[in-house]
C-alpha cells in the first residue's frame, strides 16, 4: 500500500489544489459530525495491535475499509491515466483500433462509437475548422454546415431585393426586365440596356407600324412650389434670353408641356446643360398665385441642373419626386389606339379627358395631334380587365358626323379642361398623399383571383367595386421631337420622323408600374431597351441626349468611359493585329475631338490622354531584311522597310508584278495624311535624264524606266477626286432630268425673268396650300413640301443658267479694274520720272555753279592737266607761293556729294510711288 502511495506522488503534485480542497471539505465535515471516521477507527485499532499480531492477521483484509482508506489515491490515479491519454495528439476516433475506424470519422460523429461520441462532439466544438453545426447542448443537429449564402439569406424575396438596392436603384419593372434583357447601371439606376435577342429590326418595325414601349422611370422629376412670378424669374436665368415659353399663356394653364433648353445661370449662350420639359399644375382662374411646376429632365445632367436651381432659387422650394412616379414612353403608329384600349376603363372623374382619348384613337398617327398636349385621367385598377386585346388592323373606327366635327375642333383648339380632373378636391396625380392612400388600399392578387373564381362565366372581366377597388390617376403627354431638342421649333429633314419620334409619355403614381406594364405588353406593345431607343433616334434623324449633344458635360461623361474602353480593347490586341492609326494620320480614333474644333487645347479629364506615339503599331522583327531588297513570290512582291531599331514599324506593300508603279503608289497614298513619294521617284536620276534627252520619244516610251520621265497628257474626259468629292473634267451644269427633278418651265428659248416670276407666284400659292393641309390633315404635308422643293430647285436651276454670263461679265470687270489700276500706276510712275529728271538737271546746274565758284583760276587748272603722271601725284604751288588744288580732285569729291544727294532724292521718290 505504501508503494502504491509513493507511486502516485507525481499525480498528487499535479492535482495539489484539488487535494487541498478535498481535505478541507473532509476536515469541515468531521468537525460538524464530531464522530471518528472508519479510517480513524481502523488506524487506532491497528495502532493498539502489536506488529507480530498484524502479520498474523494479514491474510484477512477489510476490503471496504481498505478502499475507503485509499479512495483519494485511487481516484487521482484514474484521473491521471485519463488525462495522460487525452493529453496526446490522438483524437477520439484515433483511439479506436484500426479495424474499427471508419472513413470521415474525424468530422462525422455518427461514424464514432456511442461511448466516444461525447468526446468527439467536444473536440468538434473546440476545432475552428469544423463544418458541422452543433446545438448548445452538444448534440449533433445537422450533418453538414449551412453555406454562407443560406446563412445570409433573408426571410423574404422583398427583403433581399431591398438589400440589393443599397448602392443602385431598381425600377418597379426591374425583375421583369432582368429575365429578358441585359441590365446595366446608368446614372445610379439599373436600366434595361438591350434585349437578349436580336431586336434592332423588330424595334424599328414596332416604332414604325405597331407600338414601342420603354420604361423611362429613370428620368428625374423635380417639383417647384412657390409664387408664379418667382418660378418664372428662376427659369428665365437658366434659359435663353429670348425664350419666354414657360411664361406663355398657352402653357400656364397646364394644358401643354413646355420644352426648354437649360444653361448655367446667367451664362447663355455658354454653359449648356441639356434639354428638359416643364409642366404647370392646372389651377382655377381666380386661385392664388401659389403654383406648382414639374420639371422632367434626363438623369445625365439632373444633378447639375438641381444645383443651379437650388443655388439661385431662394424663394422657390425644390423637391425631387422621382421615386414617387413611374413613367413609360410609347412610340409608333398604334400607340394612340393601344392607350385608348388599355385606359378605356376610366372613371367619370374626367369626362373630358376620357372622351378626348376615345375620340383621338381614330387618328392614323399621334403626329396628327399638336405636340405637348396633356390629358389627365383616373382609371380603375388595370388588373380588373387584364388581359387587354388591341383591335385588329383591318377594323376601322367609323365616326359619325358629330364626332368628326368634334375631332376637327379638337385638332384646332386643344381643350384646357382635358389636363385636369373634374372636382376641386381631386388633384389627381398632383396629390401625392392621395396617390399613396390609393396604392395602400388596392386588393392583392390572391383576392382578385378569388373574385375571378366566383364569376359564373369563367374568364369574364371583373367589375370594379366602389370603396374596395382603388383608382389610378394618370397623366398623358403627347411627346415628340420638341421634348428631345428642348425647343418649340423642332425642324428636321427626316421623312421617317412621323412615327419614329412621335408618341406618348405616361406618368403614374408609384406602385402601379407592373400592373400598367403588363397591361401594355399583353395588349401588343413591344418592350425595348436603351440601345434600341438610341437606334430609333438615329433612324429618325434626331439628336439623342447625351450621346448627340457635344459641348455638354453629360456628353463628355458618356463618351469618356467608352473611349477608354475602346483604347484598352485596342491595346489588348496583338501588335500585329492593331490598326496603325499614326500611319493613317488619325490623331483621335477613339472619340471625336470636338475640343479641337472649339479651339480648346486641353482634353477634358474624362477622356483618355493618349500621346501620338501611343497610336503607332510597333511589331518586333522576326528576321533582318534590307530596305531596298525585294523578295519575290509567285504572283506578288513583298517589300519591307527595315531600320536599325528592332522595334521599328514594318511597312508591308503587296502588289501584282504587272501593276503599274503609279497605280501602286496611288494605292499607298489613299489613307495617308503625309504620303510618301511614289515608287518611281527613284527613276529620276541624272543618267536616266541624259538617256531620255539623247533618245527619241518612241524609244523613251518603250523603255520600262524612261517612260515615267515623260509627263502624262492632261485629262480630257472622265472624272477626278478632290477633297473627298468627285468632279467631272468637262464641268457643265447637269439638267433637271439628270437630277430626277420634274421641269416646271418649257424648253427652248424662253424669257427667264418671266419664268422666275411665275415660279415665285407658285411658291406663294403652294405655301398657302401647305398651311391649309397642316390645318386639315397634317399627315399629308409631305406632298406639299415636295412641291415646294421642286419649285425652288427649278428657280435655282434657271438662275444657274446665268452663271456663264455672270462669270464672263465678272471677268471683264476684273480685267477692266486691273487695267485701270495699272494705267494709274504707270501715269504716277511717269510723273515721278519727270520730277526726277527736273531734280537731276537742277543738281547738275548747281554742281557746275559750285565748281566755277571754287576754281576761279581756270588757266591754272588747264595747265595742271598737262602735268606728267608723276608730277600730278604731288602738290603744286603757284608763283606767289600759294598751294594750287588740282581741279580733278575737286571735281571727284563734288561728284560724290552730288551722287549721294541725288540717290537720296531718288529713293524718297520711289518710296512715295510704292
């Protein structure tokens, strides 16, 4: 027993704290009981017994007493053995024999025996790499851990969509578009860019013949509240000084929408922002001056416009209500009929608006109506009569005589009552609080389906129940080129603008977007994206904002990122496949350099800054080839221009051996800004020139090299190209028949003045006819404009027949003027010559007088001339001892003075002549 106690010294030291705690508890318990324990009694009894008596009784042991006496040591030994086994690197499944181990037991407790599962669960809790989910009690709840997506998944799809709209806004029709179109983030909103199917031709046909629809709820809408004068004064600072449309009487009543072109405050004509459209809230004639105005504008320049308005509109309240509205744009010949079909279930809140809509659906095109007209409606829930069906194309809408008269009056005078709802309290879509209440009390889809099941006739339409079904206030705007151009004068030359640019814009409160969208789509409208809308604008010949508005910040922000993408795409191509823009002289291949056209030297920051050398395509050489060496192949020749630089540009020219060098050179120069000299320039050597001079013309022409030294004859017929246009060598005036234009005056010798007067009267008459057609049937204006064009072309052709006579007379007048100028210059020159002659004669006379005055002794002068040559070089003295100056020396100095004086006078005279 002692040896067992000594063997457990190590375990006693490890659990010393626990032992002291146990001993203290035992001591306390003994004090309480005050009774000797069995161990104490056993020790006392043995202490009384002698040693030899103990040996005698050693064969009989009290097991219970012995175990109680050594219970602490036994427990400590057992704990030390377990801790020693657990302190190793072995896991629970590793303690099993190899024949009992199973695959995946390290992370699946079900593959471990039941006696070890508790330990395995504890080990899994401590492990950070576990992929299992355990309960708080340590029990296994799932064999596999839920992945990150499922752990982060929201309780409902609506909550998930709200989380996904933290950084970008979704339209109400986003989910519908995302299943059918490519979605891209534009201006902070997810917009349908283009359908997943090929749709350019389908969109074009829909816009021309059927109905094209696009969700334009991403357009920004700003609400202005204040006095009428303050709002007008604010917009007068942001528009052209001559633009007073927003204050016009035809727009103040709210029956029409106002097209505007906005600029930075007080910076017209600089600081262009972009187009916009404004609409006044209808008000009673005797109401207060407190008005409300909505401004609809593109999101590309909405922030800049809002900053300008807030900065300069202290007296006007500005609020962004973009999220409170949904808007759809409908284009095409059947857009009016489709609107009338879907919105036919209107309430009686506005009998005028619903009556106008049902009346104008008989028009062949929305272009028949004046642009900017506004119709206010209040319809029942569009889901009640879903789906809608458009009438077939063959069915014609017959109008009575009374309806025709109403339609004519409607086209001449648009009623102002159509823009407002009946009743003073019903503000329609302008009442945002009322719209929100209507959206909240609308029934759910399940309730509508239950009502459909209760119908006696399956598939019949539901009837609205007052007080249960909600109503929807709408605003219809006749859109067209004016809203795109931001100007009331929308003049274009496109013959297809009728249906491609004219249509309707529908405004509705939020919450009703999907209901109206599904109704329009099931009725026959074709939904398209942003790219198709830009394509239709291109076909119509209309500039779309911001892609076709250079000079604005919105255009730069649209074009800059695309230019950077194109440049990176070009860089990703292999050097041998890239287009060498530097060789072709293209300095800006990725974006139009409008800044150079406007004289701006600095490129805007949004564009990629590309150096000219970056546009050069440099290709590494695979082998060294001499610049003047030609490697001939079968049917072709290949020329390499090499240089010392290994990365120099490789200029490759492929040509047929039978081709003329001049033709080869011409083919090389077509796309070069600074073309290289032609290939045959090397033939103009001194030796060839000498050979050509000494040879006959026939010999020179037969020689392959010398024939290029003979200049070609001037062309006598054919055509030539200059500055990108084709010109005829024999220039003449083409006839009207050649231009496929009808001739309105007789042939032969005619009085052109009289014919021009007749054409002038015809222009006045056709213009009056055009005005009459625009009043009665605007769709037939093409015929009248074609007639006017033919008249002007005929008059211009008659005037052009005077060009030869005019040129001759102009040449005569120029020659006469040149002759008169030369005659006047000649006369002035002759007058100056006479003046110079007189001056020279006077100078000669003055010189003679001066010589006589300085040489009174003429005899001495004559004698001095007879001296010998040697004596003439020395000084001469008179008989009285005075020095005699030789007359030759005096005459030379005097002549020099006279010459200088005369030259000065002549120079002054010549300067006067010039």
